[in-house]
C-alpha cells in the first residue's frame, strides 16, 4: 500500500474516528443517559452525568480530540501532538457543520508542519508549538469555513436524495458505508465528515450492521463464539485477509446490506438523529443502535420532537440484528452449497 495513502487516508482517519468516539460519541451517550434519568427526578448523580456528557460533546473538545487522535495516529512528537489541541478546536468551530472534514485536512497539514521543525533546534519547546499552532490556525482561518461548507453540502445532498429516493439510496448508502466499514478505512470518520444523519444515517447503520453481524453469523461454523463476538461487537475488518483470498465471501453480506438498507429507509424509516459518527459504527460496541436510540431521546437537532413507538424499536432490532443474521446466513449457505465458499474460507487468522 502507498505509504501516503496509509498515513493520510487510513491512519489519520482512524485516529480522527477514535477522537470522535472518545468525545462526541461517548459524551452524547452519557448526556442522553443523564437527561433521561433526570426525568425520574432531580439527583446530583444524574445531573453530573448530563453535565459530563455536555462537556465531552462541546465542539471545542471534540475538535481537539479529533486533532490529537489524528496526530497520534500519524506518530507525531509530543509537542506537535499537544499543539494540535488548539488547531483542532479552532478548526472544528470555524468549520461549522462540516467541521470534522476540516479538522482532518488541516490537522494533517499542521502536524506535518510541526514535524518539519520538531527536535531540529535547541529551543524546540518554543519553535515546535509556534509553528504548529500558528500554521494550523492560519490554515483554519483561511480554509476551514469553505471545507466545512463543502462537506456539509455533500452530506445534505446525500440526505436530501435519500428522502426523495429512499429505496435506491437506501441500497446505495447501505452498501457503500458497509463496504467502507469492512475495508481498512474508517466508515465512522466518513459519516462524521459528511454529517450523515437522518434517513441516510439510518441506511448507513443498516449497512454497517449487515457487514458485522453478517460475517459473524456466516462464519460461525469456522470461528464459533469467539469469532461471533469479535466480528459482531468488534469489527468485520478481521475478514479482510479472507476477502483478499476469495472475494466471493464478501458477496453474501453485501447482498444483505442491499436488502436491509431499503428496509430501513422504506419500511421502518429508521433515522440516525444522534451523532453522525454513530452512523458508521454498526454493532461495534453496539454504538450504531445506541446512536439511534440516543437520537430519539436527545437528538442533535433540538428542534426535532421524537417519541419512539413499538414499531421504531422493532425496526431497530430487525435492521441491526435479526435481518443481517438471517439473510447473511441464508446467502452464505447458498454460496457454500454452490461451492463458491469452501470450508475454511471464513476462518479468522490466528
């Protein structure tokens, strides 16, 4: 793999996703828990949870966490890493709704600027932070707004198109984001960068769950319970070596995502109104389904007034767990009968 592609597209995006997870995502979950518990009555512990979640999901904190995650993934020296806090916070604020993409691009540039001078002078403790912060903030002032607007417009276009054409876009979004989740890139970062929420976010959740639950169930005979948990709650990326050896093993779960996507958008109308990063997480730690639930009770768009029904809960269970497992198992069995998938093709590497 080209080292620049790995460094900037894979490592940096993965670091950004982890930063989002450790700030916005966890903050949203904790805040939702606290606010819902406060409905039972005023309690200092419940209020603490709500406040802690609010602090963690503050745009300044989220931007800083993303930038530090990017710098860490790129192997930046300590002074560069710490200086990225300012760059990330500034960029995320100036980038607006498309802040995550702006942070990704500008934090990479600031990190590389800092690394050019890091440990090169006797006054490194001054030179490195100055170059990283001044260079990064200057780039943020000049470009963050426009990068954010571009990302926001693309995300809005996808979401609008999904509303207008829920069947076809349900298939497309579910398949593309699901495939991105299994590839060694970050589907969570992609969804966050585009601000993918609403009906399109629900389709993205469906696609990711189809890949993770699908591979976990389809490969159960080879990998048993360990494989079920590591893929179903961890990542379907574990199957990449097997996909390279026999690409046909990927077809059953891709077919599954092409079915669960429109089921989500057309039948259950499942929406992701929580943090956009949750749209690309699937059943990894059950973050995707939890994001949908948090969006019901504490939507990112506070103007939304959502009251989940029994149909919403049924849809969440069917789209995220039941249908991916049943469909992938059935498709996988058919492929095994046809000899397209052989015994051992789905065995996870030791």
